[in-house]
C-alpha cells in the first residue's frame, strides 16, 4: 500500500465500493423475495382458514364485506379468471386444513385465492397494493452507484493537474532548468505548484550566481598562476625550479579539472559516448597524470567499451593519482576483466566508508596532500557515465573498482 499511487488507490477504493454496494443490493433483493414468498403464503393461509371458519357460521353480507376489507380481498368470478389462470397462471400455494382446501394462483396481473369447503367454492382476488420494495431498493442502488461514479470522475478531474505538475517537475529534474510551473487555481495543488515555481526561480538564481563565481575565480586564479609560471623559468636553481613548476602545473591542472567537473555536473550535460578501448583510455589517463609511467603497472587484456573517452580517462587519472600518492611503494596497478576495472595500491585501509571520500574537499587528517577532490571528481564522472564505483580492502591493498556496462573482448591483432 505504501508504494500504491494515489490514482490507483482511488480506482481500487471506488471499484470496491461499487462492488460492495452491488452485492448488498443483490443479497437484499434475494432476501426480500424469499421473505415475501413466506409472508405471502402465511397471509393466504390465514385468509383461507379465517374465511372457511366463518362460512360455516353463515355470515351476513355486512360481515362478509367487513371480512373482505380486513383482509384486503374481493370476490372474483371463477368463470372470468379461469382462462387467465389456465393460460398464464401458476400455483403459488396449495394446501388443506380441517375447514377445507385452498389454492393460491399467480397471474401477471393479480393473485387469486381459490377456497373449497363441502362443495362451496369461492374465488377471491388479492386487493392489496403492489409491493414496490424491490423496485425502490434497485432505484436507490442505481442512484448510489451513479453518485459514486460521479464522485469518482470528479476526484479524478481534481487530481488531473497533479500529472501535469509531475511532468513539469520531471522536465526540470532532467535539465530543463528554464522550465516554469504554471497553475491558475489557488487550491492545494496550486499552492504546491507555486512553491515549486518559486523554488525553480531560486535555484536558477543560485546556479547563475555559482557559475559567475566559478568563472571569475578561475579567471582570477589562472592569471597569477600563469605569471608565476613565467617567473619560475628565470630561476637558476634547477631543483627549486622543478618543484615550483610542478606546483604551478598542479594548480593549473586542478582548475581545469574543476571546470570539467562543473560542466559534467550540469543537469543538461550529455556525455559523448563512442566506441573505444580500455587501453586507449588508460593511455590518455597516463598522459594526464604527468608522472613516470613505471609507477603504473598495467595488467589486463584489452577490451572495447562504449563511453566518453575524455571523461573516463579523467576519472582513471584521478584514481591512479590517488593510488600513487597514498600507496606505501608509490606504485599502482590497474587490472580489468569482463567489464570490471580495478585500481590497486598498497597502503593502510581508509578510515571511513567510500561515501565520505566522494564528497568534495573530504580527506583524512593525516593525508595533508591534495585538496580532497580526487574521488569526488571520479564519482561525479562515473555517475554521468552510469558506471558503478566501489571500494574494498584486501591483503593490505586498497582496491577501487569500476563496473562498466557489459563489455566485449577486443580481438587480438596479428
């Protein structure tokens, strides 16, 4: 029930109500018919016994008229009703008592009571008003069912704007940040729609402000980095010069990576998915790493996969950089099989779950190097590529694994 949609719940609720009402009417009619037949037979037996017992007392005409009135009957001509009974009538009841015999016939138009006593025959017609209980019950039932259907349609019409609101919110969630939510009425749904619309406007302002800040800060950082990089070239001390060049290059690289991550994080960003090979991606990652290739041990059989090569290479590069930076022997190993890529390095186990490190600027206290952005960048890219990212620690080794889509082995050359 928790996962049942409002629309489905309403469908079930009204369907159940109509079914219960229909069954109630059906059982009431069945019960009423049975009760009516029993009451009818008892009533006719009472009339027959009363009439037969009074006949032997030779009642006067006034007494007979009073009898007819009390029991709501009137005498009928046997000859007139005989043909109708024979053609369309049926026997409802037949019996006898110490006073005589009685038979009750039913025709489409009336009920007749035929009484016999010692050669004395009498035909009485039931003069009671027709019983409309069943018709009334059916009428009330139909009215209630129609009312339920009208209520059902009214509720569905009232909830229909929710579908439109849901589609507009989905469109915004998929990246159409300029979409607006409109609803003209001021009911509860209208208030929700207006609140979402205000939230969209606020989010757009925040995004615009953040983008402006990022562009400005990156521009302001690149200028002194470039100037510093030029000045460093004039330093004579080669050791100091190399350290400073590396520092400036690292800062410049970080700014470029942040710009790429910001681009990837945009809701309307679409990766450039193409057919490539894992070896091509690893090669690009090593080029971005700008370190001695001997520090990266490549041990896998190449295979093809569909992905954004540039983005995936950036993710692999950050994993390799983290592995080298925090490993005990400053080397990292990359292995792969059946669409699973693992980056392994020797070192101490991470203190926190992986979810802690994929947040921006998160790092353990003793790991002072870096900015705590490596795994955040990796996770942001892998989410856009729809790859799964996991971590485990086995035999004094940190193992980061990427599960790609189902891959196919690349045919060996030659």
